[in-house]
């Protein structure tokens, strides 16, 4: 027999039970918050036709497609992101969908990028969007929802950084550059927090071909800090003759008005002109959620994309949309590394042991009774195992209680309940046992 080396592909991972409990907790938290705001679940296939995804997210993103020909000779690809698949669904089932359409998707995606800490080739994307509405209420409500989700996950020191693609297009006009360069400029600005201003400037000059003085001017403008209202006011005054700037900043003001009316604390959101977002499809407000402590950086990327769905309808109709994705993988890593949540090694509250073959039926009956009462229970799956071995198993799995039923218990019509943490035990009636375990 040949020896098979067990290993995973680079950029792909297995999730053992302890990891899955954290993942399920994070995913369930997002589902709960999404549904609280009226978002409905959607699921799309792992494979899509490649042509459906081209020209949406930009050339840089397309370099990361896991694309290939299937056995029928069709050009297909593993899902790059759930948002584009959702746009295809909306266009395909337009007559069946009630608009505004609010949906969330939590599914696996694949990107052929270089694996690094917090970034993998296979990852779970957690995405929510509102489709069919142009009002900034949809964008603002999403921001409010994101802040709520972060707080429920236990984060305290974080902020939503908000800008607008229209503002950035106007910025290019203001420094007398061709607005068609906006996307390439945004691609460079998106790296600002990772590589710093000097490296971004070098990239703008060498890769985009910007004159050094214009690159400097853009970087000075996007680095401007200040209170939300004052900063927006200053930009509006400075670029009074640039319509895109005025429109973009007015949209941000509308978002801030909503958040104020909704009672969202100001410390959780601010206007940041350096936020650019690297994907090509954004058309209006864009925002990122950044964990401040520990230099973690962005854990959510979001924005408005009003032109994508219409491209699937031959450009005959525009269907506006807004929303974003939360970095499940990065959030999980932060929660684990900071020990923000602590789960036991087992989901079971009780281990029911086998004392001997004669009393085995009683053990089976008790295990099933506990499960019917909603108490998570493991029945040790070996009649021959010594009681000491079963107790060691409970200890290794951090199962808090062990039930023992032997000849003495059957004769007295009681059940022995062992508290593994306190290293104590008591003999209880079935009623007392259920009452005790219902409390944990």
C-alpha cells in the first residue's frame, strides 16, 4: 500500500471542532443582526460562468480569478465574491423579486492570491446588500447595522471610515487630472494604510504616470483631518465649482444626518477622505470598518454600486445597490488571539457512562431522556470501557458533568451525577437530575 502524505493545499484550511464553534458563533451573530434589519438569506453556486464576472471588479481583481474550462469546454470560475453572484441573481429573477430587495449571503469564495496572515485562497465572505433603492438611507442603515454587529461581537474600539467615489472623482478634476484616472488612483490610495504615503506617491508617479506635484496635492488633500462637519465644509468651500465633490459630500452629510437621528454614537463613524476601496464598481458612498487597537486595520469593505446589475440587463435599466462584506476570517483571528470569547472543548454538557452490560439499558434510557429535555449529551460509545477511562475522556473534552448508573444506583432508584470541576458527586432522583442540569 502506498504511503499517502496528509496535507492541505497552500491557502486552504481545515477547521477542527474548536475552530468551528468560534466560526459558527461569529456567523450566527451576523445572521441574527442581518435578519433584525430585514435582510433575507440567499445562496448561489460555487461555480459561475467566467464571462459573467469579467469587467465588474477591475483588472487587478481578475488576476485573482480561479478560472478554468470544465469538461464541457465552458469557461467557468470559482466564485470570486458573493456580491457579483447576487447581481446575476437579481438580473436573472428580476420579475420574481420584490424591490427594495434586502439579502445577505455567508458563503465560501476563492481567490488565487498569495496567502498571508489573515488572507487565504478559500475564505468565507459575509455580505449584505440592499438592491433597488438610491436613497442614502440604505447606506446609512447598513453602517448602523455594521456598528451594531461589531458591538455584539465584543469590539469596543473601532470606527467606520466613510468617503465617496464621486468625491474622489472630483478630487482628480480639482488637481486637473483626467477623471478616467480615478479608478487607478483609487487602487493606489487603497494601499495607503498598508504601505504609507511615500510608497503610494511612488506608485502614482511610476505606475500611473502622475506628475509629482499632482501626486503630492492629492495626498495632501486625502490626508486632511478634522471634525466631520468642519472637514466636509472645508472641502465643499475649496472645491465649490466641482459638481462631483459637492454631490459626494452631500451624500455623506445625508448619511451622518441619519446616524445622528438613529442615536448612533459619533465615535463609531467619521469622514475620512483617504478611503478609496480598490474595486472598480463603486459609484457613491464607500466605507470601511477599522479596529483601532492593535493596528488590525480594516475588517469590512462596503459601498454603493449602482451600475453593476444594469450591465446584466444590456444597459437598458439601472438597478441601484449598496452594501458590503465583513472579513469573517480576520474577525475570527482577532477574537481568538485576544481571547474575546472562550468556548469549552465539547458542546456536550453531560457524559453518560456505561458501568457494565447489565445496567447498559438504563444508561441508554437516561441519555435519551436528557436529549429529549434539550440537554446536550454524549453516551460513551463502548460498553467494554473501564469507568476510569470514561472519566478521563470527559476530563479531556471538558465535559462538566458525568452520569453514572450501576447496580447500586438501579437498586436505590437514583442516578450518580459527578461534577468534574468540583471533583464531587451526588446521588439524585431523575427529577432532581433534570432540574440540576437544566440550570447549566
